C-alpha cells in the first residue's frame, strides 16, 4: 500500500469498520434513552399471560422508529460492503457494478418503504388496507423486503463464470491440483 493511497480492500475494510462502529453507537444511544413509565404495559383482560399497553410504541418512544430505520439501513450497508468484498476482482466489480448498485438501492428503498408503512400503520392500525391477507407493513416485508436479497443471488449466478470463478481461475486450480498430485518433491 502506498502511503496516502488506500487500496480498494483497505477502503472496504474501513467502510465495514465504520458501519460496525455506527451500529454500536446507535444501539448504545437507543439503549441508553429514557424509558417512560408504563412501557411494560398491563395485563391483558382476556389473556392473563400477555401484556399490552394502551399507547403504541411510537407514542412512547418515537426515536425508536427512526433508530430502527437507521439500524436496518446500516445493516444493509454492511451486507452491501461484504458483498462487494466477496465478489470484486483485481479490476473492481466489472460488469457487476451497475447491478450491485441497483440491487443495493432497491434493498435500501424496500427497507425505507417498510419503515414508512409501519409508521403509517402504527398511527391508525384500523385504517390500513389488507394486501394479500396481510396489513400493509407485513405485506411489504413478505413481498418486497424478504425477496430483495435474491437480486444479489441473481447477480452472482448471472456473472459467475465472468466475475466469480473465471476460466483462468479454473486453469490455476487445475495446475494446483496437478502439483498436489505429483507429490511434495515436485513442488516449486
């Protein structure tokens, strides 16, 4: 590494460290926040083993919604950085660059939509529509957020022989196997 110039691997490692520290700071800040009285709820009149509260979570701790959104966004950023670290080659992401950015942005947008849908739902649960037999936030989670990582799987499969395991990699693997088969005395 040149002094003053970071390699791609160094920048990715720094990004992963930064995101990890940001997640830790966020969780610490949310965990040390004030806990209002009555957060534990009260005993449900019909189901004695269940606790419930009169006021929803957004009324008690509105910072948790935005903290939750930020936590999820940081987790997706961590996943995206790990993805880039795993699939990049010496020349960078190559033909995976555009697809990686689009999949990453779609994942972030899906997560933001889920948090927004939950915020709307939490204000008035009775007014929400059902989508595929689910309330809107659950439908967004099931039909949008859960399938989004499949975009990365599709990218991986689509460019596997060009980006992940190239014919040159196959040739080098065959050479290593051949050297291994010939015995320790023949190794260079």
